[in-house]
């Protein structure tokens, strides 16, 4: 009997110790290490912010400008007077930003989940104005001038993304796509050798300078840590980002919430960053549903699923840029030798010929009657014979062409998924 009592006492004592340890772990001050930010001297991004603030104060109040801008964004025609007014308002900012693209620049951001970045929308305005001028250069048969504008915009995109988080990565991607679109639309008609060489160099430069998604996700990780830190400290503004049912008011409960959720957040984000460092074709497929199942803590189920598309977005951008460069290189080869290359490897472009969706060279075919056909297998990773989507953007069906074909008027009101695919686009 005595032995039984001693055993029960020891067992109870053990449970008390375990309970005290668990309680101490839950109530401890969260261990959140966030590195300080560092910026180059005379950081060009400080000037981008000043340009953006000036644009916001001036253009957001200009109703005429905004109506013209909306029409351009929606692909509607504008008059010569509207065009002149639109470019007149943007001219000083176009002059100011251009030389900055040659300077050192890192995105100005403290690790604060409540920061806002109003200049990003203004930089997209600059990109849209440059795209308008690119189209005019191409129509006037000045393709080299159009390529120079694209080069400036793509440098700007990298400056926006350098040391930025996910939102900066997506804005940089948007600027790149705006820069490429006029060139991809006119690609079948660009025959100027110097312009084609400039396009190939533009793509080579992109490959060597490109900010990879994993770096932006690393900064996104620190932003998330700052949110957890603020929740633990009771920062009112940060608590507003937490759903009502997960928003504890008492300090003890906030600390418990963070200590329970933080290890899972660190583990999933660390693995996500490591996955993004792998070659595109070797990355595991992640979906919102799989992340929601893996993230057992409700707060992480809210924060983490948005990151599942980052790998796809990076592959989409890389595929579109590379296709443009490879198509220009194929045409250059034909101009120099009189023949199309036997294979893409003959172009000696290294990784540029690799389709990020398949991990293999882009699909490339030649025919003496039609010229050459070049495409990516796109998101579904299925070879659909070159049948592509409108606008030259990846979808879950069809292939991705080097050429961006605008949506015809009769299909503009049709949902993207309901639009027919475009027949394979052969080029000469």
C-alpha cells in the first residue's frame, strides 16, 4: 500500500512538473529575432518614394488624367489631345526616374507588418506610360528605342524587388509584364537586327540580375515575425489584422497564442523558402488546401495559404521573358546564316532556353513553309501542340507562346476560361 502511495505521489509530482514546464513554455517571452535593415548610401529608392509621393498628390486629384488612364488600361482608344495631356502630366516623372535605374537601390522597408507602400502604384503608372511610348516607337519602326524603354523598366522592376517582400515581388513582376507586352505583341514584325540583338541582351541581363522569389519570401518571413511580435506585445494596429475569433485581449492569452503558433510558422516558412531555391521543375506542388491541412494552428491557416502561388508566379515571369529572348535569337540566327538553328542548344544561351514549367528546352519546331514555332508547355505542363492563350499569359490550359495576342473585341466580355485557344503561332 505504501509503495502504491509513493508511486502515485511520484507520478503526480511528475505531472505537476510537466504541467509547470508546459505552462512556463506557453507564458515565456516569444523568441523572435529580426535582423536590422541595411541600405546603400544615396539609395535611389528614397528618390523613387519622393517621385511616387509627388505623383500621388498631383495625379490622384486630376479627374481628367484618371479618365484617360482608365481608358488606356482597358484598351480603349484615346484622342490625340487626350494622349498629349496624359503624357504631359507624366513627362517630369519619366525624366526623373530614368537615370535612377542605373543607381544602387534597395527597397526601403522596416520589418513592420503595418507598413504601406503608396509609391508602388505610382511606379506602375510610369510603366504604363513607357508602354504607350513603346507601342508608338514600334509603330514608327523604332524598335531599338522601344527595347531601351523596356530595359529601363526591367531595371526598375529589379530595384523595386531588391530587398522587398512578396508585394514588392508582385509589383516588380507587373512592371516586367507591362514592359514585355508591346515587344511580344510586335514580335512577329520585328526584323531589325540591332533590335533583335538588344532583345537578346535584355533577356541575358535579366537572367544575371533577376531577384529570385526566395529572397523576397525571406523578407516576407521577417514581416510575418514582426506581426507575431506585435501581437505578443499587444500592438493594436497589428491585432486588427487578426480575425476576431483569434484576437485575444489579455496579455497572457496573446503570449500563449504566439508561442503555440510561432514554431509552426517558422517551420513552414523555412521549408517554403528552401523549396523556392530549388530548380523550377523540382519544386513540390503546394496548394492552399495542402497548406491549410499542414498548418494546424488557426492563425497560420489564415496567414500562410497566400504563399502557395509564389513559385507559379516566378515560373510564369521567367517563361515569358525567356521565350522573348529565344525567339529573337532564333530569328537572328536565321538572318546571319540563312537557316534556322537545328536545336535551341545551338543558340548557346544557357538556361535561357529552358522552360521553367518542364525543366527541358522550350518546344521548338521548324517548317520550310511556315518558319518556326516556339512555346512553353505552361502551367498544366502538357504539350498542347502550341495552341496558346490570348494575351500571352499562362493559364491552366493550353501552351504559352512567345507572342502576346490581344483579345479581339468580340471576346473581351467573354470569361478568360471560356475563350477559345489560339492556333499555334509560327514566325519567320
